[in-house]
């Protein structure tokens, strides 16, 4: 394994770093002010997000997540400029850099969840007509999307539990069910919902589910409310919604893949999504450590800088060790995904999903502690970063599910 950056990665890091310095970091205060504006409509996307997206697109810093197997012309009927054509190893340091301003940068360069995962699904499983109608405008940044799998009435950590029904009726599918924490669905520009439900409850457990593409304005799609995360709207990237699907009819051509393939498609989506989250989370940790160092170097307690306190120095040293460990595991995972595919990297994908969010949570906790009252206030970004990172231990599968699966795979070697 060679984790040295090639020439293209070095070039893009320079371009993206300059964009972050010139546009993104200065926009953080603007974002906070726009979110706090009493005249702002609930769940409205702050104008600064759109301004950053336009600036990033003009500079070619767009769709960096779209790895080479999807970015090449011909395979999916897409022009080459739609995808950056990077490998996972090339994308990793770029995603980490966007994680340093995770509330703005991923959306600015069109590399934010859930759109990235949805674009991957459409590229891999969508028909030519589906890609033309939905993937192209998503890649262009003209629309946004959401992925509707989690349900409030069942333990959604086991995706076979979902109760939403997708029933064939002639040339249509009829969708009935209730979903919640559907990320991106409160975004006013959200036009597409990818919905997972059961088409055949009597089939084998992992062949009961299918996915259909549901335009958000379809009759019967009722957005019941926006869901907050530890009190935050997460409106910078579109918020989360509770949605009722009531006799929602879509053409049979809106089926993604084939009937019974929904569970497998979900797993194909979640692998890249998990590593993208972890790549960005390394950037969050670096930002938190930087804020901690600056804070403790500038504050005096009991007659000397906080930076001179042994316990604080222990936090800083431990944070650096944990960041380096987490980054190396993420890079190994990215390298495996590039060389042997997502299935061959399954163990490592689960390992980073377990390790990285917990590591970053620990570093953020120490950053909050170092900042005192300011760390839990709206005057620093730390509280919101902690809230967002804490949800990663639930998103794309809770820690316990990944530990269970990983342990079973390890035990299988000895049975």
C-alpha cells in the first residue's frame, strides 16, 4: 500500500484548500447569521450555500466523490465532466478537507449525503431513462434528493423489519408507509425520494424489499414534520423529515433495479456512504484539535496557560495518536475498495464505521471541555459538530450491528 498523494491529488488539494480559505471558512459566520435570522423561513436553505455551490462549480471543484468507474463517459451514458474520475484513495484527503467545515464544504462541492449515495445508486442500478431524468440533474446540482428507508415503528437497524409496502397494480406501484429522519427531504429543492419497501412479504427475508423512485411532489406524499437532531435543524444541507406515503402511485418503470433487490441495493449504497462519512469525520477531528490547541494556548487559569496543564497535554497527545490511527484505517479501507472492491473491503468498512465516529466523538468532547461554557454555546461550532458526529454512531447502521457482524465474520474463521 502506498498512501503517497499522486500529482492529481496534490493539485486538487491545492485547489480545494484555496477554495476553503477564500470562500468556505469566511462563510461560516455568514451561515450562522443566516440560520439565526428571525425572518428566515423554517428549513429554508441559507443563501450562502447556493453562493458557495456556484463558486465551487465554476472552479471545477464538483462531484469529487464520483470515482472513476462512474465518471468515465460511455458506461452510464454520462459526459466525462460529470464525474471527477478519482479513486477512493484520491478522494479521501479531499473529503477530509471538506470535513474541516462539514456544515458547508460537502454541500458546496456537491459531495454531501444523501445525494452522493443516491447518485451512486442511480449510476449503478438505474435505467437509462432514470439516469437521464434524475442522475443528470443531481450531478449538475439542479436538484437535491433523499433516501427513505428508516421507519419510526420498527427497529430499523434490521432493514428486513421495514413495513412500508410497495405493491404492483397494473402498470404502477402503490406505496404505503411511514418513514422518518429522511435526510434532505426538507430541502426546498428536493425533487426525488428513493423509497425502500416490501414488494413480497412472503419471500426469503432478504428478497422481500425493493426500491422505487418517487418524485417528492407525487400525490399522497405527506411531509408530516421536520425532525431535529439534538435540537438542530441541520437545515444547511436540507434537514430531516417524517413522511407519510398514502396510496402513492408511481409508474412501474420507477422501480430501481429489479423486484426483491432492495436489500442488496441498500448494502451497495451504504458501503461508500460509510467511508465518505468517516473521511469527512477525520477532518472534523483535525478542526476540533486545532480549535483546542488555539484555545488552551490563549487561556490562563490558576496562573498559567491551560496548555501547560498536564491533563490538557494528555488530551492533545492522545487526540493526535487517535487521528493518525483512524486516518490510516480509512486509507487502508479506501485502498481495498479500489483494488478488491467494496465486498472485499467489507470488514474494514465496518471497522472504520465502528472506530472513527467514536474516536472523533472523544476528540470533540475534549474540545468542548477545553472551551468551557463556550464549547456548548452557539458561539463556537463545537456543539453542532458533536451533535452531528454523534448521529454517525446510528446512521448507516448502529455500532452494535456492525460489531455483531464483524464478530461473526471473525469467529467464522475458527468454525
